[in-house]
C-alpha cells in the first residue's frame, strides 16, 4: 500500500532519495504503523516527538491504510 511520509525540521535529513518538500510516497506492508516506518528509516525515537496520521494525533502504533499521510516533527523549543 502507498502512504505519504512527511518529516519536518531536522528529521528531513532522514528522508530517502527522491523526497520533495520534506515528503515522499512509500510502499508499506499491510499492517504498517508510523512506528514501523520510523524503524525502517532508522529515525531516532527521541527525535520523533509529534506523530500525526491524516492530520490527527493518532499515535505511533496506529495501523495505516492506503493513502494515509504520516507527519512527524522533532521536539520544538521556543519562547
């Protein structure tokens, strides 16, 4: 199944070749989760702070479906 993965800020450097605008289509196995995508791309768990599926905070262990969009942000600090 195809899903879109978007990585923001410092996580963008972990996107595979061919990514555009911090986003790439991936072929994922049935039963894939944001967590399994993070592991597949060797994303450091401590840098994956906010995980959204289709714009909703569903959690990293949510089972993905065809066409889902996964967006991941690192921790952000500011004042």
